[in-house]
């Protein structure tokens, strides 16, 4: 059994890869909590993995801790893949390919394998990323901005009146817009992110001559996707699906 782990800035997602299928999907928060809060859940897997592949954007310290723990727990050394210049028909736009976040690269790989047409991948996590791929499988670059929570926290930290008013009530929304300060801050952040997706889609459509497929991943996808003006596909496990493609290149 192969264990696939998506280690984001805030949370972990994992799944078992069995006969080419993702099963046992689960998640936990790792940022700001002790490892004992999530390690027992992985340790409780019914079958010990023979291979562990991790998409890590949580930093070098997390990688070292996870490697040490997995070697003690399962006697398996995890693999930590990096983005490459090209893979599975997808070409990386970065001059230094390995500098592209592995989560973005894997999500694009999975979306490209699914679509094979111009596409856009947005990931709504701690950071919000957008990447464009044309019909020839060429990555056309992307954007990284703060996610909704970081936007709200930055606004609260740098204001007095907005922060005080936003903390008085739960967010209230009528239609698309907020009807109290907390709702206005929330919807302002969400609409800004959705508008970035719309703008990127227009640029890619102009360049490729056809409307792209839009995939929205990440924990905040259900909140952002409905505000995009175009049809979107919510695909919360694109990174794990990309890891599955890498695993299939060299079966355990």
C-alpha cells in the first residue's frame, strides 16, 4: 500500500493508493499543534504503507520531522518530490523548475491528465494560487496572493474601526455582499479571489482561443467557487491525485 500525503501550510490531507484508487481520505491540522495531535491518526492505518510520498510545502523542519517519524513508525523513508521541467505532457514555465511549489505542480498534472485542454487551477488554501495551462500543455505562469483568512487577518491587524466592528458579530451576507462589517470583510476577500480567477480565465481564453476548464481546489474552494462568474469544477484532492500519477510511474 502506498500512502500519499499533502502537507500544506496549515493542514495535512492523506489517502491510501490501492489498485490505482484513492481511498481512506482524511485530514488534520498540523500548524500550531503538537505532532501528537495528528501522528496517531496516521499510525492507526490498518495496513502499514510500503511507500510514502509527500507533497510538502510546510517547510524543511516539517520534512525532517516527518521523515524521522515515518522511518521509526513504518521503517519507510518518505519521498518528497519536487517540480520538474516537464512531466506527463506538462511543461513548467519556471526558469528554475524546482522553485515552483510542488502542490501547484501536482495539481496541474492531475488537471492536465483529466482535461487535456486549456485549463486553470486555483487552490484556495492559506495562500491562494492560480496557474494557467494552455492546450499544448505549457504552463503559462500563475499568481500567488493571500488566502481569505490571511486577507481578513491583515485587514484586522492594520485597522482599528474595521477590526473592532468585525469582531462584534458573525458575518452576515445577503446575496453576494456583506450586511455587517464582518460579512463585508469576508465577502470582499472572497470576491477578490473569485475575480482573480475570472481575470486569469479571460487571459487564457484570449491566448488559446477557447474557454478553459477551471478547477478549484483547497479547503476554501466551496466558498470561492460559487462567486466565480464562469463554470468551475470543485476538485478538493487534486494534489493527492497528482501524487497518485507520480506513484504510478514507479509502482511500489
